[in-house]
C-alpha cells in the first residue's frame, strides 16, 4: 500500500434519480492514491450507478467528481479511459467473434502508413500479458475462451490504458481460487506502482484480504467508510443489510430420499469432451458440483438439460432412459436451468420483468390460445414478492435492475414452472450476502419439498454450506464424490487437481 495520503479521486455529494426513484442520495467517497477501496452493499444499493456516474455512462443530478483535484465530468467511457479511469464490468461486454487483440485495441488501433499496425498490436499485447503473468493466446477468438479468461483479458485492457483508477466490479465471480490469487498479485503489484482501485464485491473474505479501506452503501446512502483494520465481518453485514446476520447459511434440514437421477459413463461429442462421468442424485437432495473453472461443470449441466450433444453413456430419470433433444424437451420433463452468464444466455435484455418471468411457462398464462396479460402480471408480482426483488414494478425493463435482482428474476421464472430437477450454475454470482441467504433458504426449501437440486459453485464456503454431497470435477472428468459433512476445503482442492 502506498504511504501517501494524496487523494486521487473524490466524489462529493453525488445524487441520482431515475424518475421518482432516487438511487443515490448525497454520496461522498475519497480514494487515496495507491490504495484499494472496497465498495459493498446489497443489490440495488447504488454501487453500480455510482460507478457508472464516475465512468461517464450516467450523468449525475447533483454533486461533483474530482480526479487529481480537477473536475472529471466525463462524456462517456472512452473519455474516462483517456483520462485514466477504467472499469471492468461484472457483465462482460466483448466482441466474442473477434480476437483477443481486437478486443484489446477496439477504438484505438495503432496506425502505420495509414493502415492498422497488426505487428505492433501483437507485440504490445504479448508484452502486456507477460508483464501481468497471464497465459493468453492473443490470436484466440474471445467466444472460445472461458468466462475467467475473458475477465482477465478485460483486466489487462484496463491496465493497458495506464489507468490511475481501476474499478473492478465483482472481478472474481467466475474465477477459481488459483485465478483469484493471480488477480490479487496483479492488483498488489499495480497498487505498489501507485494505481488505485475501487473493488466492488460481495465476498467478505476477499475484501478483508485485498482492500485497505471499505465503504458500505445502503439504499443509496453511504453508511460507513473505515480502514479494513478497524472493522469486521459482522459490522459490515450489519451496515449492508441494516440488521445482524447470525449465520451465513440456513440450517441444512432436508432429508434426501430414493435415487431419482443416474448418469452412467457420460461422454460428450464436441469439445470440451466430458469423459466417463458417473454419479447418481437422490430426490430432495442438494448435490454440489465443484472444480476449477473449465473443469466441465457447466458442460455437464448442459448435457442434463439437452443443450449439449452426448456421444456415449446414459441418463436415467425416474427409472426411464432419457435423451432430451433440446431444452424445451427438458422443461416438459420437469427440469429447470439457471445458467452462469445471465446476460449472455439467461435474460431477454430488451424486455420487461413480465416477459422475463413468464417466458418459460407461456402455456400457463393463455386462455383459448391467447396470452392473458392479467395472469402474467399477477405471476410476475408474486415472484417479485417471493424473491424480494428490488424494482418499481412488473413493467420495469430488466436492464434497469441490478445484477443480483436480475438473477432473482431468472430464478423466479423457473419457480413458475414448478420443476422437479433444478440445475443451478453459480446461482449466487454477484449477489449480496442478504440475498444469498434468501436463495440458500429457497434451495433448501425446494429440497425439503422433494425437488432435486444440482448446484455448481466456485465458492468453497458456499458449496460446503448448502449441499448434502459434492462431486468434484477435474479436467472434464469426475475426480470423486464426497459427503459434505465428512469433507473439508483441503480434500476438495486435492480432488480438483487430480487430473491436471
């Protein structure tokens, strides 16, 4: 951490409203040079709005932003980047059909003799990744890379602008323990060089590990700012949710029954290839899938939901061999799937909450072949109440909600079809501690009702806190299955590295 107390960024009395909804109410924030400021708060507290004002995406209603003591009223992201302020968004906005190099230099291609200097781009990109200790193929198409690798590319892009301030919005939501350590080493190196960070996260352990100070937003107001040494987890949770949270996980009191789903020697036809996956899941069980990002966890769920071609093996559900030809077939059979990337393949971004809630179950809202808007609105209101989704109402556009509240809408959509098997890929990614507890309780309650839940999570405490058993994936194979009560973090890490 830098020894200087020089303020690099100051946000003074920032206010912002959307219609009648005041999202920020006189926010003040000071960021010192060469430090990492943790920014925490529940979904909808105003964190992303605050950073979008800094980055020139939103205009502020009141207040001022000072960078190096000068007014920083950026006209947009490009203007912010040119002045040394970069932001790595939780929801990645990348050109997936273009290469890593194209994504790094989009909008600022180096020109030589009137044409793009591809040789310089490639050399500079390789030097950048070498400096950051990242193993990235600069010619690879972005769409072929894992979410984790794409996120690291976005961080490298922010660094390439020689930024004074870098905002990291949930940067570890798709990273493994090893990748998180790599990210933290990069942050520490840049911090030592005088770069400042705003680190938005819901992961308490990470905030205490990497941050120098922490600020907490609640309902659009700054509740507290403290040195990380002068606070603790209970105080942060209390500041975030306005009440103390006695425990991180609800009691796991579901009782698994008979075996309902069997997977035998499952293999896939196309890359990445799953190899001889065999396991069984019981009715009313919460079955965890753990492993490094890229180990094959998401691909396994896609096989179960009819989204990926199976080359060999069999799936037995309710004593019947099944082979779903597509997701519609899976839904008819009582399967539901919450995908990892809600923006990419979970949401209809140009639609409202009603559409996003009801789209998977339209037959339930039709009368004589016509959709009944009253039924759809009523169902959406019910799911808003069940999920405690922060919004103005069913007519809100889904893009007006925070990431965590968007996730609640997706889960509410699947609850509407009353599934028997719930496949959840990183269900609490980017969700605050209070909302996480609600989703954990929801999963446990579903299991108590006899629903079978298969949960992928990269968070070690989470996978150990809400599951009955855990299957560990390693390099597209099943490395082992353990009883949650009888295992620990060390065993899970050992199994996740078994075939590497």
